[in-house]
C-alpha cells in the first residue's frame, strides 16, 4: 500500500475523553473514530488489525473442528421468551419493534438462535458432537460504555456453541476449546491467563475466563505463587475459607476516626493519590442489572464547590459515573450541599463487593452518623475497614494449599462455559440417542471479544511514541520510508523496488511515499506501530545501504541494499 493513497488519519493531540492508552492510541493512530457512545467506525488502518485478529481466531476454530455459520444479528423476541431471557436479561438487551409491532432484539449473544437452528437440523446422536461458531457484530447496551472498543456497545465477538448427547462429550469439547483459546492468544502474542470463573448467571457447571494482564483491566484475578491455581476474584472469594483475620467489627472503632484516615484508606484501596481522592466525593450509582445499587462516596475537601466535584472523575479507577444532583446529595447526606466538607464527612468507609465490576463501592455517612440511602448501617459499618472488604487479599494462602495468592488486573478477552441443558431444555432441543430415545442436548458456549483484543494488545504493547504491534496482527509488517522521494527519483525508484520485492515475498508493506517531512513520517510510522522500518535515502543509496529499525530497537542500523529481504526473513 502506498501511504500517499491511503487514509493515514493520525493525530498529535491526545483526545480528552480517552482515559486509557489503547483508546488514546487507537484514536491518535487513526484506527477508529467514535460515532456515538459505544459506537465506533473502523478506519482502514484499524480494520486491517481487526481482520488479522479475526483470521487467527477463524483459523484456530477451524482447526479445532468447529464449523463456521453466520446468524442474524436481529433476533425475534419469541425465542427469548422461550428461554425466559426476554424478561431476565435487563437493560443491556436492545429491544425494538418492526413495522408490524413485533418485538425483536439486537443480539447480545446467540444461545437462543443457535438452539433453535440445531433443534430443527440435528436429529440423531450420530451427528454429535458438533460445534458451530460465528464472528459477528453484537450489541449490548452497556451501562457505561468506555475505553473505546474495549467496552463498546456494538462490538465483534466470536461466539461458538457446541452440542452433545452427554456430559463427557461436552467435557471433551470444552477441553478442546480451552486449548484452542490458548493457541489463539499465544499466536496473538498476548500475555494472558486462563482463570476459573463462576458460571453464575448463565447457568452451567464450569467456566473459565481468559484475561489479558493489564493495569487498566476492569477485573481482578487471583493466582497462586506456587501452583497453577488461578481464578477471577468472584470465584476466588466464593471458595475462600473464612481465615483468622480479626472480624471486621473488631476494627470498626479504629476506622470511624478522623477524616484523614478515611481518605488514606480510600486512597490506598483505590491505589490513587490521597490528595486527588480527597477531591471527589459523591456519585450516585444507579441500580445495575443485578439489582445492586448504592452510593460511591469519596471524601470531599471543604473548599470544593459541587460543580467542581461533578466535573471530576475518579482517576485511574472509575469512569464518570452518573453524578448526583445537588438535591440528591442534600437528601442523601442530610446537610446542605455546599457545606459538605472534610469536617462534615469524617466517615467510616464501607465497601460493598456487589459493585465489584468497577472498583468496589464506597459508601459514607454524615457526621451525625446518619447512614446514606441504601446502606444498612448496622450491617455495613461492620465492614468498615477497606481491606476487610475482600475475603481474599494478597498473601492469603492459595485454596489448593500451595503458595500464597497474588492479585492482578485483567481484561476479559475470552470466556468458555459448560451450559449443560439450560437452553436445550427450555427450548426442547433433543436428538434420538443410541436407544432411539429422545435425549435433551448438552451444550457449551465459547466467546472471544475480537474487537476488544485489538485494544488489549495495545495495552500490553506500546511506548511513549505509540503502538508496537506484534508482527502477527500489525496493520502492515514493514514500513518503507522514502526520504525526500518527491525530489529524488533515485530514492523513489529504490523505495518502489524494495516495496515490490517485499510484497512479492508475502509481506504487508506500507510505502511511505508521502510528500512529508522525515520527522512527520517517522512519527506516524511509530505511532501506528509498524514493527519493521526501512529508510531509503540519497545518502544511503550512495553507500548502497538502507537504514533498518525494529519498532522496539534502541538504535537503527545500516544494512546492504540487496539484503533487505534476507534480513527480514
Ligand atoms: P464483561 O465482563 O467485560 O462485561 P462479559 O462477561 O459480559 O464481559 P461475555 O458474555 O462473556 O462478556 O462475552 C464474551 C466476550 O465478549 C467477553 O469475554 C469479552 O471479551 C467480549 N465482550 C463482552 N462485552 C463486550 C463489550 N461491551 N465490548 C467489547 N467486547 C465485549
Ligand atoms: Mg458484560
Ligand atoms: Mg465478564
Ligand atoms: Mg464473560
């Protein structure tokens, strides 16, 4: 591809509303553009990466024996009523009507559609096991779309669904999918961990999530220092022994002390600077889809006006939540909004694991001890010390008795489930078994966040100049930068020749033949993150050399003109 004929939509400035590196860099490198909250267009440069991720996912799924299908994104309500999820699914389900007034939704997932398809197509146990997958657009009306394509509303998922006559067969395919996912994430060059997960809401007996390790990750995952034990925090806490830490209520008095202690406790817990923390107070969390609701209160400095408070986000940890109105704050805190200050709020800090999805949630009371709406004072005060809010903390013994626990942040890029017969039973999906009897199918389902992977890779591969793509998913593997090519026909000709040579050898090459200053071209190629760069210049040609620099290299090096290809191979 010639850069002069290609949309290089790079930007110098970091967009103000992009909080994490990958979001900033995808915008700055001209990979995506926002259309509306949680809706993004993929520009040519970004789409090349997305397609390469898709290709790796598709190749490994095909290799595993799964068969590719493509189901409609829009789904009739009747199927969701059959499974019971039309009522259960909550606000993430985008519901709509057609011109006849019939109910539809835009699929956030496809268990119902595939189960309907399979109950009509498969008749006999002889056709099983079978695993079907698609790579397709999903829509989830996320409460807080954020971080660009990381948590979008419209996004691309690879979802697969397997069907079996018995649990052993499901188990086999589950293991195959586990291995396939490892192969996919290995090829993508990600530093990831499979962890045990709760199969909770979706039902079923086993579940693993695949997490890319990154400090920006929204999830907490727990590992043993000395064994393979790894789980997400919800699962780890579900199995954690009570332990011999003092009961929270014993520490309560220690906590309900001056506000500075509270500020520091919150800051430590949230891993933010105490001063910044002290600037943000009160945000009202709406009820989420699981029915959890509450207030997030951080400690407010008396010299802050409410408008300033509303304008501030909680750095590093939380996105702009729905901010409370003055009236709500007054109602909740029980004193005039303007008078809220460190003296007015020397509160114990209460964290409720139920909002764990974000950070955890912190509630407070005013100085008279009036509890905030939705907080059961007797119960929650007993949870006063921040560290006590987790059962599982770093240094705890691992549940398998080997080593101690470490906690890290992770981005969920894949999730596999043994569904059992939840959908097949509700929707009567059966085949005839060996004895000619009708048997309810066992099912598994397996998701990968294809578009989320693009952002996750950037979280792990970048420096202050931009993205550093692994070769496997780089939009272009090689950049050839011609220096002053528009003035030097020899430079342009040598650049073109190398371009053809590398292309014929199978490389994805971007020839930066733009009439731009060298510094601009170098900066763009680095920001876009192309792993290998050659520079063709008059000085180099005179010495019959090219300059090479790998995106991670400290230094550039000169190599003989004729050796560019062998050098790359
Ligand atoms: P999360 O916990 O991040 O909300 P999830 O558990 O709701 O994800 P699944 O239902 O397990 O998601 O879907 C399979 C995969 O789809 C996830 O592992 C994730 O990689 C991806 N995914 C889910 N929601 C989004 C989203 N809003 N934007 C981008 N990718 C997503
Ligand atoms: Mg979700
Ligand atoms: Mg999840
Ligand atoms: Mg999940």
